[in-house]
């Protein structure tokens, strides 16, 4: 199948590689040229502008956007709406907010475009392991791009599915990331508790490897944790500063909107904020309160 990919970052570039290996024709565009040249060496077709990209496709054109969420993606979708024709398919495979996706679907559909959102999970391992894809949009458009989805997935009939109307794919991916936050936090806390039990001198890498087999807490995240502990058991040289992509926040907002209690996901997000504080004013105030009411000692800097 011939289509275009806009955005050749870590995810987009690897997806192009997997699709080329699967026999698809891929026209590529990226703001910087090095990733384009890499894709061309693997068999992709380069384009210099969006007009050039569109001219190299046949109707109905399929353009897959893999750009950072927010203004960058919005601007590209608006640009494509000016360059493409009714009947063409625009795919947003980035981590867009599902509310933006619903708006874009409502905006593009009356103009005759098909808009598909693909919540994509797999990270840097997707190239070899395949991607999990949660797809939203009209059934007709999803069926048209089925060959791409089947190639990107771990298997043609595994790891992808049509979730529902426009926005549903990004919504399910958002909740997926919220769950991921909670799982990561639970693993991190558990291993920190075991590390703190000094008199047992526990081998955390050994424990992670053991839990991978037969344990009820085994998972791909645990596999990756085991790798990390094997490579660097004391986390030497790593600053405990944890970013969030935004989807954890959006999951918490959605829980509030739907009146659904989600304490684990919410607290895991809060802990990421804690990780970014070199020193916590709130913690200092807590220590002062304990001193005020109970005379508890305060540790001085």
C-alpha cells in the first residue's frame, strides 16, 4: 500500500522501517533532513514540501501524521486539509488529546475527509515487537488502512482494533498511559522498599528476574525493569526526575469529568511532580508543623 508519513522521530521513523520491510511504499517528510535520508536508504520516497508529498500519492491519498501533540499536530492537520481532496484519509497517530481529535473529526468530516486517530503504543521496541494500536474513526476509513495496521501490529490479527468513532482511539490510549503510570509507580515503590531493608541485602536484579516467571505481577514493564536493574542496580548517574507526556494528566481529568475515582493513577502522577523538586517547601512545612505540635526534631540543611 502506498501512503505518506509525516514526522520521522523515534516512533515515526521506526514505523516507516517496519512498513517498508512489510512491502509498503512510503513517501516521507520531516522538518530535518537526516531522518528523511535514513528512510530513503531503507527504500522510502523523499519529499521536500507538503505539496511535493501530496503530489506523489494517488487518490484516495493516505497521510499519517506522527508529530508531538498540540499546536504542531493541529497546524499540520490544517495544512493537509488545504492540500488534500475530499475522500482522502488523514491519520493522527501521535499522543493527541482525544478532545482535540473529536474536534478535528467534526471539522474534517463535513469537508469530505476521512479522519482516523491511532493511539500507538510500543515505544522503541515497536520496530521489532510490533505496535499496539487503538483506532478511532469511520469504519470505512479504518478498513482502507487495514494493511498498514496489520503490518505494524505484532500480528495481523493481534494488537490492534477499531475502538469506535473519532477520538475513541486516542481516549483508550490515554487511559492506557494512565494505567502505565500506576504500574510503574507500584514497581518503583516496591523495589525501593526492598532496597531499604539493608539487613537482608536483597539482590533486586535477581528478584525482578525471578518475578518474570510464574509471578502474578509479571509484565513487559517488569521485563524492562529487570533489564534496567541488571545494567545498573544502584541507578548510578541517574537523576530521579520523571517527566510526564501529558496523557497521565488527561486521564485524571477524564476521571474527574466522568466522576470515576482513580486514586492510584492520580497519585502516580503526583509522584512524578514530586520527583522534579530539588527541595520541597511543603515537606519543610510538614517538618515545622510536627515540631510545633509535638516538639519533633527538625533536620537542618
